[in-house]
């Protein structure tokens, strides 16, 4: 994925902005990425990707997903209403741990 590609389409937060936030602010938990332009607080599509960025923000494995493919998968996600479910192509070859209910609740409190 290109650094200038949007990760959070709702709030237009790019991968570059998130990586910069990770480098400068050094958040302790993935949910703190929501302080970067509101990422992850809209439709919820990008939450798993925010968690991946948090865990592997220095890993080149995130580059395996193209910006077009990311946008296509988000459109499909919104069309079907499948919140929290990703297509198998959306995860890098070494899949990160799945979201726990506690992590998801931390990003989307009621």
C-alpha cells in the first residue's frame, strides 16, 4: 500500500499520516491511533488495518495490498454491511493476531 493512500476513508487519513503519528507520538495501544485525525472512528472498516499498522508499522509486508485493492475491498465491505470481516487478501502473508472483543470495544466504545 502506497504511503499516500487513504487508510481511513471516512476522515481521509493516509498511511503516511498514521506512520508519522506512530513514529512521533509512540502510542501505547492501537486505539490511540484514533487520535490521528479520527482514524477508525467512522464506519470501522480500517480498524483491523490500524491494528496491523500499530503492530508492524516498520514491516514492508503491509505493501502487499495495493491502494486500489484496499478501496475495492472497502466498497464491498460497505455494500454488504459486514462489519469486522475482511477478505483473506486483505491480510499480509504473516497474519497478525485477530481482533479481540476487548480491542474492538476499545476502538468503538458504546
